[in-house]
């Protein structure tokens, strides 16, 4: 909704599931201009920035119904405009990384294999600034690791080459 602040958007999100018995987990939201972005991941603390045409709204939303049914949604929306070439490319690379990871996941697959499946990120000239993979269910659970060049790249669990 153009004109809405990040605070108002968080209230809208919570208001959609709390009355139905949902539990509040995570509701991170960031607003940035597509022409000069200053946010790369949804912010953990909402601000007063208001949505305008040409903005991008990124969100990480998690909730649960009872203790056995958690879910998480990460999405990016453009506001009143088509995505810029950069956002189109970022989305295409993210889709390809997700497709490669999903095609690989099975019992016995190692974190290093998942990191290598997502190498399309670095091949396109990008990196990650947050987790590539983490567990969810009653909390933020292992495994937790990132891409070859992201902040987790020096973490032993990633299996990625040391920088």
C-alpha cells in the first residue's frame, strides 16, 4: 500500500494471523528505492520510511500455528513499477540458486554440496549477506550456512574455501 510506513506494514502483517491463533515469530520488512537501493535484506527493526512508487519492499515473515506448524516466507515486491534491470537479474539468479538447491536436497547431502549448487550467485558477480540455508521449526535451527563468499564463508560448517 503506497504511503504505508514499515511500522504500519508490520502491524498489517501481524493483524492478519494473530486473531486466527498464529504466533508472532519474525516480521522483517525493508523499503528501498529500486533506483538507489540502500537496503540489501529486510530490516529487523522497522522504520518510518513510507512506500512510494518505484520502491522495492522486501520481507521475511515467519509465523506458526501451534508448535508443529511453522512457516517462513521471503519475498520482494516492486511498488507501482516494473523491476529495474538489476532487480530482474537478482531475482533470476536467486531463482536459479533455489532451483539448484531444491533439486539437490536429499538425505545425506552435505552443506558443501549445497553451497556449490548455489555457486550461480558468485558466477553472476553477486554474494550473499545473510544465511543461504537455515532450519526452522520451534526456532532458528541448524544447519546454518551461507554461500562461498558471504559472511558465513569463513565458518567451518560451510565447507567453503577459506578467504
